[in-house]
C-alpha cells in the first residue's frame, strides 16, 4: 500500500483552501508586505496559491504558474519580504492544524524558491 501523500495527510483541497485563506488574511493585514497585492485580483491570486500549495504538497494538481523569477522580478522583493511571507505561511499552516513535520516539508519547498523569487 503506497504511503499517503503530504497533500492527503494535511486534508486535501479543503485544508489547502483554508490555509491559503488564512495566509492571505495575514499577509494583507501586514503593512510591510500588503502593498505588493494592491493591484492584484485576490480571488485569482488565492486560487493560484491553492494550486501552488497543492502541487508542493504532492496533490493531484498541475501547477502552471509562471517561472518564479519571472513572476516576482518586477516586485524588487527583499529577504525581509520573503521571510515575512514565509512566516505568515508557517502561522497559517500551524493555525489550520497541519502537523509540524508536514508544515516543515511545505516550508522547505518554499524556502528552496527563495533565490529565484528574490532574483538571485
């Protein structure tokens, strides 16, 4: 019997949607990073992030977003910005009952994207 995927362990689409909703509530309440989303369609952004987190967690979804460097290049993000976003994701995962090892696995995947997101 195959091992259960990370996506299944955290609760599937419903759980990912809850995490993403909580995550963006936190991000948009944080004045240090909220301005990056001023001109963004947040319904579309949340749906996009659900696909991204689902793909990172091994869910049955094909992530078709832009290359990370290309998608973030125009934002001129700093390491502090990246860290703030990662902290909001960590808090959302924790708040929504994702087990610490599973949250760490997701956060490790996101951390691996730090250089391209920051244009390095």
